[in-house]
C-alpha cells in the first residue's frame, strides 16, 4: 500500500479559480517526490489540500488516501489527530510561519503537548533534542524567531514538522531566499532525515535542478495539472513536455560552457485559473504547438521507462544498494507529440533537425544544442574550447 495516494484531486476557490485540476500522485514511505512549476501553477494549493488547510468555501474533489484513509472524508476530530502526527508541513517562508512573540522551543513543543505525546517538561526536553537533530544547539530553544538567521529559522520549521514523528512531510519551498551554502545544508539535512526515519517527503520548489538532485521522482505542474511526471534525474535531463523542457533549460548546465552565454526563459505567464484557455492550457506559450493543441487537452501518456536493473542515483547514497521500485518505472507526459511516433517520443531531434545540424556544424560544434534550440553565432559547446571573437 502507498503511504500517500492522490486520485483525481480538484480544488476550486470560491471565486471560480480552478487551482488544481485532476491531479494523480503516489508516494511510498522513504521516498521523495518533487513538485515543480512557476508561481500560480497550483503547487502550494495542492500541498494545503493534502491536510485540508484551505479556506472553508473552497470546493475540493477526488481522494487523498493517507495510509489508505481518505483525508477528505475524515471528521474534523480525526483531521486534527492526523495533522502533525500522521502528516506535517513545512510552510513557505519560515519568518512568516513562526510566531514572533513566542520562543521557538515553545512553538516546537506545542504540537507535542496538543497530541499528548509528553508532559510539559518532556515536551521541552523533546524540543531541545529536535533542535540538535536539525543541527542547532538545544540552547537556541529560548530564542525568538527574529534572533535567528534565515537558515536557522528554516531548521526550526523542520524540527516542528518532525515533532510528532509523522510518516509524511510536505516541504513547501524549504530553501526559498536562502543562500546557496545554507540551501545545500538544508537539502542534505532533509535527505538524511528521510533516509534515517523512513518518512515520505513531498518537496515543492521552482528549481528543477534542486529537485532532480534531491528527489526520486519529479512532477511538473502547469495551470493546476501535472503535465509531466517521472524519474527526477531523467525528467530534468530529458524532459518530454515542452513546458518541463523550458523549465529545465532555464538553468545553466555545469560543464557546458555554452549554457552560460545562452540563458533562456519562457515568454508570458501561466494563465488565470479562473479563465483557462481551451485545449492544452500551455499552447498559447508553447513554441512547438500544433493546430490540434487549441482544442485537445491530452492526458498523461507513457513516454519511457527506467530499466528495472538500474541502480539508484549516485546522489542518493543512503539507497544505493536498494533495487528500484515498480513505481520508479513510470514516466508520463501530457502532450500530443508524446506517444504518437514524433520527435518527442525519444526526446531527440527529427530528421530535418539532424540534417540542419549536420549542415551547420563547424569548428565551434553543432548548429543546435542537445535540446534542439539553434545555437547563437560563436557559441561553443565543448569544455575547454575558446569562444570566438565577439562572443559575449
């Protein structure tokens, strides 16, 4: 049985905004699922829906099965018992989530006391132990939030999430606004906690590179639905949906000098969830849209599989010796070009592209980058090559 199974989840706010549309996700204990997408794509709404933290007037449909029990069908007393103890959330923005007039130790101890896990003295002792577990001295329990740095406050939020030993942790942008050194520390801490305590982790972020390095699987959301979902490293390196590919291409590639001189973005913004376009919601911004995309909203289709005998990612040292699970094999994307025998079936270029690439190749390398985008004049591709005169 999956630790968490989301079936056809829909969330519509009181004003008619369809923030989440038919999302299906699965997560096993001890595994890490990343959710990526631009602001306004429904990531945080999905996270709040998992623990029924949305406004009362919000319409929520589908099923959210936590250890086989539907969270949406629970009575409020049962929901309160599940929060913190069964599943907890690390909210986005630690400074805004912590109470500024209470010491952090008291805030960590509060859910322990509410769930009757210890006496007042025991809860204070447990708060100190949790702070040490996340890399802070137990003495910091007497500090107020404004006396801590951004990274320390984020560690306090993680300690709170662990207070009642939940089986599922939802981390909404846990490294936002942190410097890269603190980001690395927080990410390694989260990975270690997942490996040591065998909890399930859902991590939300804008940064595909971070999710690919941290998570086992990656789901990319756009306009309230999942448009691509599969093994994290493969989705990041060879995304099949044009939107996921654009997100991945927005980050420079270490070891590829050409990417430093060709930063790319995606024009436009996600659509208003209360006025979604017809057909595929991404087609107004899609660089490879077909005429049918304006009328057809394709479902998720299988685009590839991970070999069952492949070892886990090198970055996941704690699970290197464990065989892949059955759910690791699925790789799906919601695009009309997927599964139809076109170029996106393999993630490579079609015959025309290959011909152009051969004709345009010169000393600087092929005329197109691996993702099929034409290279700029003077752009070089191989590490160690010098840029041509006039290259930025």
